C-alpha cells in the first residue's frame, strides 16, 4: 500500500522529534572539554541517523526504554524472531492505528495534511537550491590547471579546498604554486581520507528534509564545525608544538573562505580552530580505546528503540 503524503510527514515529524532529543544529548557530551573533536564527529551519527532512518532495532539498553515509561509509543514493523524486533518510535502519539494512519481526531488529520504540503514544497525548494549551489561550486573548478598529483590551480577560488565527493581534488588559488603548501595539503588530504565531503553532502540532504526543525540547522552548523576541527586534529597528529604553531599561522592566512560543498582549509570558526590546535594533546592508546567504547555505548543507547 502506498503511503499518503500526510502519513510520510507524520513519520518525518516523529523522526525529527526523536533526532532533536538525541542531538541534545550529543550537545551535552561534546561540551566536555576532554572529548576531542574527531571523537565528537562520530557522536553526531546518532541525531542525524535518527533524522534519516525511521525503523530501528529494539534494545533493553536503549534510552527510549526509559523515555517510553513517560511518553512515546513503540510501533512494531517487523519481528523475524522473538528476541529481535524492528520498530518505529511514535513521539507525537496523534494516531490510534498506523498502517494506514488513523488520527485520533479529524483536526489532527487536517493539520498533518496541510503540514505535509508545506513540508513537501519547502523540502523541494531547499533541495533545488542546494543543487544550484552545487552546480555553481563545480563551475569554480572548471578549467582548473593541474599542478601535481590531485592538486589543481584555479582563478575562481580564493582559498584552498577539496572539491568533489567520489573523485576529490584539491584546488588552490592561482599563483599559489610557489607557496609552502605543507600544512594546507596535510589538511586537505586529511579531508579526503576521512571522506568529509560525502558526510557534508549527506548532512545537508538530511537537514533539507527536516528544514522545519531549527535544531536540525543548529546540529548541522555544529557538525560542520566539528568536522573541520576533527580534520585539524587528524592533520596535526604527527606534529610537534612548533609545527602546530606553523599550521595555525597557515590557517590564519587562509581565513575567510566558505563553501557549502567544499572542505576549505580556512572555512569555519578559525579562532576556535586555532585555540583547539594550540591546546591539542595526542591521544594515548588507552584514551583511544576509552573514547571508542564511549562512542559505541552512546550510539547503541541512542540508535535503538525501547525494548
């Protein structure tokens, strides 16, 4: 049976509520100064996956198990075996049945029908705008001149950046071929290894679907900032104190460039990034294992439904 637009919007709204709640928990965890930004980036998987995926496994360890005692309702979608259940979390609780949705009162049906039309138009408009920005971004590297390896020069860019998702290339402003590019290339190659342009694209797409939720935009902004700081931490990991200062100085020289679909060296929160660079401490194997366990525990807790 084909879902009606109002039914799709009903579950999108529910996903938005749950994703927002999970994001608030991530905000609390990332506020702890001991958590490196390259660790905090992985925590954003929880709210954005909640925004993107409606159906999750049940777990007794889920935070939703506690929340379900006071609010929300779990809707079973598929149960292959007794101890494995795939469910939806119904935070709105505006319906009496779900396949198809039967709203509790006619007024709610009208609200979600109108809301679904507004949501669909808004989502289409934002996705179209993002597609146009992406096309403009591609124009910036059209006609770029090859310098070496995956590094190119272009008259259209004002700051170094990685362009492209599946075949990324580093594009530098024209005339930069004689500069010391050590730290710039270290940063941009870290972006490429981490597939950061892909994560940026996915994050924008998810946020476009939840455009009506101001927290989704806040989470996107913070995620992009953490992405840049995490990339800085990855790039400077082999460096000593003197090299980190030189890296910070190179970052200042590139400050001011912003592009939605390109990972720019100087593109986000430069002052915060420099403070993070100068206060950087290497992770030991013990701290790495500890942070990995923390991230896994948080994701399991936030990405499962009430058991």
